[in-house]
């Protein structure tokens, strides 16, 4: 069963890559606004999570890289071996892993933003 | 059946260094794209789990941070920077090539059958990406150890 046309999947793959490059650049530059080690201190990291704009940025990075990363893994695994059952297993396995990672990361972002620590 | 099993090299086919000589820098970029992609995915999963520690309080965060604030941790992060920059640079090259830029004009395949797409523009992009990757790793090391 085909979930989505492969050409559409690759457009999503490239779109998520371009989006992630810009957002990760902002994420890294946030570390450069102060001393690198100082920026990783507990209070500073919590302060970052509490900023709504930064929390949204982190959530977007989480989604974009998860989609791009697990689709990339799917492509690599499909290059190595083919077969209807194998392809279905790889596709659904990657989607499930992606959803699990986004859920875990979102849990951290939402709770840290709301101060539930 | 036997021929099929011989053709299926799998990961051994990826990492066979003899193939770099046969196919050139493009083959090297192809395998490095996959290795850096897998490496970055593993790092990303680890990073999400690591940052999830912040919910366990300041003690757990500092304990996790102490593990990364070592020489080995910094070297590992420099490798992550390198993987990230190479994957990005080479990815942009691939996207542009798939849109038709820098792959030359179609021509009749004459001996020695050199593909138009494997030209100097592509090779120069790969070498430039490797150079930028080295610079980014050097800058990252300077910041982390500075």
C-alpha cells in the first residue's frame, strides 16, 4: 500500500531540510549570545524554554528534523533491500519512531515552558 | 539465484574503499552523506533524550551536562558540527542538481562514456563542502575549548 507518492515525499524531505537549516542556525546563534558554557546553565536553559517564541522554534525544529531524519533512514533502508512486506515494515516503523520522538520532545518543551519541572 | 546473492553487497558494498577509486569523489560524497545522516539522526535522538533531563530538576541537568563538558564530549560535538555542515552543504548540492543546475547538457553517449553530470562543477562543490566542514569544526573546537 502506498501512503504517499514518492515524489511528494522527496519534496517534503527537501522542504524540511531547508526549514531545519534556517531554524537550527537560529538555535545555534542563541548559544552564541552569551558564553557557550554559561548558555547551557540550568537557569538559562529554563529561561529559553519559558520564552514562547523560542519554545515554538524548538517545537518546529523537533518536527522538521524528525520528519527529515526518519524519512532519510527509510530511504537508506529501502536502498539496501526491497520487498512489499519489508518496505511496509520500514515505512510504518519509521513513522512510528518519528511520532514517538516528537511526542517525547514535545513533552519536554511543553512542560519546561509551563514550568512543570 | 547465486548471481543475485553476489550482486547484493549491502553495507559491504557501501564501505568498500576500492569503489571510491573506481567512482571518484562523488562516491565518497554519496557514502559520507549516508554516514553523516545516520550519525546526525543518532545524535538528534540522544539530544532529545538528554534535554528531556531538564524535567528531572537542576541536579539531573548538571549531572548530564558534566558528562558532555569533557574533552571527549567536546571532540564528539566537533564531529557533530562536521557531520551537520557536510550533510547540509552536500544536501544543497544534491537539491540543486536534482533541479537541473550544474549537471551539463544532454549529449550523445560516446566512448569513454563519461556522464555529463559527474563534472568539475560537482567535484568543486564537494571539495568546497569538505573545506567548509573543516573550518566549521575548527571554529567549534575554538569556541568549546576557548
